[in-house]
C-alpha cells in the first residue's frame, strides 16, 4: 500500500495505526494545531498554541492554555519556563529570525 503524502502547507499528520473500530493497518489522519514561536527583544520565547514539552526522562507534559513563555537567557530558575530572570541579569538580544534560517 502506498503512503498518502500530505501536500505542501498541509496541516494534517498521516500515520499507520488502528482506527476506532479496531481495524489494524489503516492510514489515520489527524489535524495538527498551529503553533508559533516568537523570540522577544531582550526576553523570552513566546510560544502560542497547544504544546507538549518532553522532559529529559522522556515524560511528556501537555501544557494547558495557548500562550507559554520559555527561557532564552539561561538564568531562569524554572527552566524551560521564563521567570523574568532576563530582566535581572540584563539579557540583551534583538533576534532576527532570518539570521538563523537555513531552509
């Protein structure tokens, strides 16, 4: 069986699995939510959308809400989340996303 390939810009996930009727070896499609990541001037990453964070031990934590702030300065006591330590330590950064793109 040929794997159905999502088109460019498609927001679905297609994988082989078992459907709700117990039929095995079927292709399942799932809608994927849009998530955006925005680095802020002299601050944290603003992540919008539903996200799951995987701990170093492999445990998955599904976060509630649609807005999350992640540490970018490295000084937060609540990593990976921002605790505003960047203000205390004088973190300076004006990121330009295009600087890091290699697409």
